[in-house]
């Protein structure tokens, strides 16, 4: 009997697990994929939004600003990559200035600090590559960029260290009300719990409908991106937005915390909750609209394109509620969901506390040490590490300078990687310009040795069981 079962191992579910693990509770995260961070949390813009876009009074507005402040502290405690680089929202016509001023007023009402409107000339002084067509820009200094994989994993590992359990490759197929709470039925067995947190992303409506009256629908909103090599990463230093529309914040241009340049996303509502294909039309739109903001975007430096699905709810706001007794939804967590995740977790625990006695753990650990990033160490630190563990002296991924020691750490640590993508998200091995062309054979061999399976059974993603049952 668990106290809380969390359905969904994305950033919202893992943040909730980390927050719940502060208390004397038996917690379990159930995730249908073979790793955490396999859905929306792995394919997004990686922006820590300032909070000027959401309508004042909405949950999006409140939790965005709160989450922004929390992340600026959590990244130090939980050891994940974050940089407060600021953002600009551009307008290209004098007639758009009132719309920019409305964003400014929204931001002030939401409690966003430091907002100001710049002229085109002032904006180009800070960002020389901005288009000459830019007439004004809203500047937001509290906006930032983060590594979404590292942040999600940081929450998950912190929760695990504080006693949470994770059941991966486990799909929820039904939920039944019981006298004590709920029975969560999966393809790996049944689990009893006093409370359920539904953090299932694009499937949150499906999970909610298993126990509560249908009152919302989640539509996957497809967004395509282009990622450029690190020698394009200095094209801009801020995150560059265009004026938002009802479909989202539009095509952005932003550096990443690891030095790449990211352009996207498109916005297309679709029916298929698994459709993450890229399209020629989508890539063409990214190129055309990105080029409106920044001159000379180096599209010859593109190393990959990808698609993410945003969980868009028909209520036009986050859905955070107690839908049935001790059954809590965190649904419709689209942008600014990544930013809001720790604040969403706080709110869900507050809802739970209304009918559950929460006793803090006296031995709770509020810090976590992430993987060593060998390339970021000084020469002296690198040499000392190699003397302690020679595997750090063997480079496996040449594009990103990732060592055998880092990959071993990613595989062997609690909640360790079991797939090529799992290693990639933890270490960046395979994220460079050759896109795993060089490092995959060695990584596959290391995974097969750890998993005790043939190299042919090592998966890019998914579980080994998929291979055996295929």
C-alpha cells in the first residue's frame, strides 16, 4: 500500500515525487516508458520563462513566476544546468507596439521583475544579429535556459535518494476506487495506493477518465525544432521570441545551456498522441519564421531536427485539481510547464495536505550531486579524476568530449541509463555533430555488459523486454 502513486515520469511527475519525498510517505512513480523524461519533457524549448505571457490570475501566471524563482535556487541544490540569459519579444511594425505594451502590463501584474520596452536600436545594441526590421522589443531579464533532461533527472534522483520508488516500462491500463483509496492496474500487476497524482502529459485526460467524470480533453500540439552545432551557439545570447499568438509563443531562437543554437517550434494540433515525426513543411516554417527575427541564421550548421508534443488542454489553463477524493490531476501542462513544474508540485502537495497528515522527514536530503562533466573541469581536476578512475581518461564521444567514466556513471548510478537515449540524456554522448555515429558502438557494448544481454538486444529507447517479446 503506497501513500501516493504518481502516474507519469516527466518533469511534473518527477518534481512532484521530489516534493512528496520530503515527507514520511511511501511514494511510487509509474512510467510507461523505460526511462523518465521520455515525453514532452525531453523535446521542448528548454526555456525558464519570465512569466509575462500568461493571463493575470491564471494558474499559468502564478505558477510560472513562482517556478522561475524556485529554479534559480534549485539548480544549485540539485546540480543541473541553468543560465539566466534574459529574453526579448520582438515586434516588426509600429502598429504592434500596443500589443507589446499589453505584454509588459501583463508581466507587471504577474509580478515579473525588470521588464522594459527597448527600441529596435537598443535591442540591436544588445543583440547585433537581430533583424533590421525589429522596431521594438520587450526585454525580460529573469528569463533563462535550462537542460530539461538534467532537471527532470535531478528531481527523479533526489526523490529516489529520499525513498521514492520508480516502476519503469509499466503502463497503467485502469484505475479502480477501493475502500482505502485506489487500485492502479498496470501491465506489470496491480498496486494499491491511498492517493493518485495524474501527471501523464498528453495522456492525462485518458488517465483522468478512468476515475473521474470527463471534463477536459488534451490535444497534442506538435512542435518541430532545428538544433545547430556549437559553433552556431553564439549567434544570439538572449532567447528571442516573436509576439505570441493563440497557438503559443511562436518560433524562437535561443542558445542552449550546452552551447548549441535552437530554433522552433511550429504549432500544429493533431490527434495522434505519439506522432513525433518531422516534416518538410515544418522545417521550412522554422527556417522562414526564425529568419524574420535573426539575420543570417546558420542553417548549414543544423545537426538534427526533432519534434515535441505539448499537452494542450481545452480549458486554456493548467488543470490542477482534486478530481475525486485523493485523485489529483496535473493536466494541460503545456508552456510554461517546464518552468512551472516545481511550483505545480508545491500546489499538488498543498491539495493533498487538506486530507492527509504530512509529517516532514527529519533525514531528508535536499541536495543532489549530478554527473561529472569531464570537459568542464580544469586540466588539474581532469588529471586528478583520471588518477582516481582511469576510465575518465578514455574519450568515447569525440563531439562532446564525453568519457567512458561519465558513461559508466550514467549507467551505474541509481535510476541509471538502460538505453542509448538514456545515456545520451544523462551525458550528452551522441548529441554532437555526428549524432552518435562514432560513440554508439562503444556505448552499446558498455550497456550490454551492464544489462547482461547481447549487443543486439540493446535498445535506442524502450526496454529490453520489448526486444524479447517482439
